[in-house]
């Protein structure tokens, strides 16, 4: 039995005290207040032997982390929200915010104050080895890897993070819960695991991975004896830039009716989180200021009946090799890069189309003429011309929908079916990637009674929520320890329909993601969480692994 033992838990702060500031987070950041945390785990093999003589791994990471936090002070502070409709009851630090950032439910970070909770750093040891956690032969010998048999839960911090919209309490030591927690775990083989968990409004995976790569830059500088100039880190924490992309005047009294009419044509779910709260399987309350109001339904009621919460859920990591990805993509593009269809459909579209079709078949919806939904997490950085250095959570969920029959019917030739699914995916993404579409969505969010009220995704038998880490560079992390990354995993809830697509570890362990000509060169890993009964059918599907 694998045992993990915590050695120490401490709070860390920037090595240079930041100036006290309160900064409103963006409209899209605010919509993620109820989301699960952004969580990732990296498994590193044993460091170079030359570093073992007197080298203190934990102390090295502690010191380099504090320097890195100088450029991420907002992650060490307090995560707050506007909780009143009365302008006279606003916190003093929010009075300089623009009017739209002072509305109910808007989030902000307050850092550089004596109340800052800091970042929690946990150090631990484990009796597991990197090989037992993730066999080196996994991609070749176990393309369908049952993650419930080898769980990584003990490698991520178990404590709760702070919440911007729920009451938070101090712990026994009088400390407020942090927004960011890191766990470093030495394994029995001399390797180590890095687990990081951060409140979603502060960072999506692009931001978290960017931070870890910045941390790695400082680590390499420290290992060089801090000789030469300290690396300049340049993360861009300017959430107001995203809000400035909204169409119209979001500081006005009322929303523009024409803009609200336009968003009805966009591929976005509008589920009213406040509708029928009694049907929700976990405790749900309408925010106190609105409980006595006669609230008009502003979206669809959550389809709770479609989600069987009592059914057990299985979790597998599916590995598709480069050749398998090419096989799937070539069937769609006819192997002709000059073909207009091939230009329009990416390998990511093709992989998603294949997975969606297989899961729909496993759910026995081949003859279902009703709509089933792929809720794809869509990052807005490229469309808004923001770089990878833009820190925050500027993402949204878009609704790609087809009937079960269109997705999985045996009557439709496989090649034709996968091509039509991929074309639907690409068409929907293209529709939402227009700056005008995103601008209209931002305008509507700015005038909701709370940014968290409208949900754009759901789970259960007729839905998937698909998150993609493709091209994020999760295998580009180099702390300078000559430690190849065996595996990088995203931690998403064990719920029916949660899917994560990401690039697989480099086949050449000395190479990084950035050395590849395409993100699929070493294959693709897909983390699949679906109902156990459906998973049994999925892993037996002869079409799953081309």
C-alpha cells in the first residue's frame, strides 16, 4: 500500500514585499468562481546524481518559489467578491473600481496587506516510485490505463482553497485558506512529484503552466550559483484589458438590447443556476440579496434528471499514438493537406470528433435523435490577441451539439460520420472565435445579476465537458535538475462526462514539447471520466484504437 507522509506545511510570500493593491478580476474570471480548481501534477524522474551530494531539493524549491512570487503577488493575497447591492456598503478598497466592477458577484484580489494568506507549500515523502505511478511502458503496453488502480490523489494538496463567494474561516493556527497550494513529494526511487492547485478565477492551465515555467527559470538561475543577471519574468496581469474588449458601454445603467439579442444566436448554453435550486443534488442557495425577489427565468433550467449521481464513474487515460492520430485525421482530410477540408479541420478537431463519437456509442445513443452536447472549454487569448503570458482565466464554454444518431449511428459510414462531426466542431469554434462574438458575450455577463448565474455547460448522459491542454507546453518545464518528466496529469472531477485532452510525454525523454513540429508528434493522452457501465463498453469498442 502506497503511503504519503507530510513533512511540513508552510506559507510563503514574495521575497520582496508588494505594494498593497486591490485589482478587479475580469468578467470571465468572475464566471469561474464556482468552478473546480485548476490542478496539475508533474512526475519527475530521479535528479542527476551530481546534485545528490548535500543538495536539499525542498530548500531549493522553497527559495526559488519565493523569488518567482515577486512577479505573481496577486496569487498570495485575498480573493474577494462584491457581496452587496448597496453602494454604501462597498469595501473601501473597491471604491476606485470602475462601475461595472463594483456590481454584485464581481471578483477581485487584494494583496500586499498584513492579512495575505500567502501560498501554501507542502513537502512530503511517498513510498511509491515514479514507475509504479506511471509505468514507462504505459503508452505502448497500456494505451487504456485504469487511473483508479493507480491514483495520484496523494500527490496534490488535500486542503480546501479559499472561495471568493463563500464564507471562509481561519484554521487552528489563525490562518485564512490560501488561493494557491503546492505540494512537493519525494518518491521512493529518488524522483519527485510537483502538484499545484489554484483557485480557477486566478488562473487557467495556461497561466499555471506559464508560472511553473517561470519558476523553472529561477530554479536554473539558482543552480548556476545566481551568477549573471536574474531572469526577467514578464507575466501580464491586466484583467482590465479583457473587460475593455466588451462591446458597448458596460459601465452604463442598462445592457444594450441589440447585443443581448445577438448572443441568442451564439453557440452558448444558458442554464439558469438559480432556477429550481431544490432539484440540485447538492446544497444550493440563491445569493441572499436576491432571495426575496421575484426572479424571472433567464435561461434553461438545469436538466438534473439526465445526470445519475448515484452511478459509479470510471477514469481511464487513453493514449493515441502519432500514427493513430494521423489515421483519424487523414480519414477526414483524405490525406491531402491542400484539401480545403484539411485546412479547415485540425488534428485536435479530428481527435475530439473521434472521442465524442465513441463515447456517444458507449452511451448507447446511436439511434437517439435528440441533441447531445460537447461543451468545449474555449480559450479566448488568440481571438483577443493576448499572448500566452496573459495571466488569468480568460476562457468560456461553447456548445457543440449534434444528435446521437449523427454522432454514432452504424448506418453512417465511419469516415463520413467523423468528418461531419469534425466539421461541426470547427464551424462552432469559428463562429465563437470572432472578436465581435466574444465582445457581445462579455457585454451580457457585465449586466447579469451575478456573473456566476448563467452556466454554459452541464454533465451527465447527454453532455461532455471537454478541456484541452494542447499546446500549453506542460512538458516544457525544466528546473535544471536533469530530470525528465515521466508524465503530466490534469486533475479534473470524477464526474460523468469530464474529458481532458493533452499532448503525451515526449518519446525521447531528453526532448521537450517545444522540440516538436506538432503537438501530436508523440501522440495524445485523453483523460476520460464517464459512468462505469458506459466505460466498460467504451474500452471494448474496436473502433476506439484505430
